[in-house]
C-alpha cells in the first residue's frame, strides 16, 4: 500500500466558537479519531490526540502556540497516541493506568490496527504489526464535576462510562458545546468492546440528554446539532430497551 507524505498526514478545519478539528484523513472514517483543539485566553485544550504515528507538535503549529492541557476522553489507541508530547495530561482515574502503561491489548490496538484501516499507510517507519501508543502518564486525574479552566471559558467534566469505564465528556454551559468522546457521535455507537457496559452506557446517554446542548463534537464522524444528538441518543436507547442491536 502507498504511504502518505508526512506533510499531508494531518488535516485542520476550524468549526467556530474557537474550536478546531484536527484529524488524520488517510485513516478510514470508522477508525478516524476527531482531535479537538479549543482556544482559551490563558491556555488551550486538546481533547484526544489521534494515533500518534506522526508528531502533532511538529506538524500542527496550532498545538504549540500557547500552554495546552491534553485531555483523554478515554484511552483507546486512536485517542491517546499523541498525548506523550504534551506536559500536562488529564484523564479519569478508571483509565489512568492505561496511559501509564499502554499496550496493544488494553488500548484495543490488538485486533483493530491493521493496514486495512488506512487508505494510505503512515510514513515510514510505521508498522501496523508493532504499533502501540507511547506511555503518557496522567499529570492530573479528573472526575465527575471537575472543571477545566482555560481563562475565559470553562468546561465541566462529566463521567460518562459505557463505551469504556473512564470515558468522559466535556460541557461548556455558556456555548452549549459538548465534546463527547465516544459515548455519542453521529455514527455506530459501540457498547460491546472490552470494558464496555451497556447499562452504564444508557445511564450516561440519559444524563447527557438533560443538558442544554447546542452542538456535539464527537470522537468520530461529523459534529451534530442538538436535534440530531437527541435523535441519535434516543435511537440507541430505544433499540437497547427492545433488546435489538442499535442501528448504525
């Protein structure tokens, strides 16, 4: 398979509200993580960091312009690969050990990371057979109700287990922005992975539905407005209540 040039590996798109989407366009959409950069007056925030096959700091100047806190929505391989590059790293206690000692099993890279997830392979020396995220121990543990303060804006931490035990979402009340990780996005929602819990998933979605959300920036697929968010969550809850597999 052809390898992508290093300069083209990342893609950057501004989505408004001081939020920028960074992603890896040569990874197929189902596996492609959304990396969210949020601009603050005192410091910036990065939610998730992709596979980490190339340096974010080297190729995306935006992430080095000012002090930055890197938050892990959860610790699957596609979300934490670049965390080691940032000196301030936040994660929920339920998954902090994975950031400290990631391997192919506990990050779910085993069985997922194969050449077939790419349209073009990362530049050399990348190898799917040996890929594993680098260790990036959390420098601060965040729990439900904590606040991430960027100076002129704050995000509330909401513990939303279900997809994974330590999954979190971040809500900014002033703008109605929900950065949701993998608990909800506009695509197939996964509750059958190692560490997943469908009952906790349902409770997390029901809780998120009580928030005055305006826009959802998920861990995968395009962002969605409030109505699509409510529709997507209701679809999952309805299908799970009936005992059927939720639609994609």
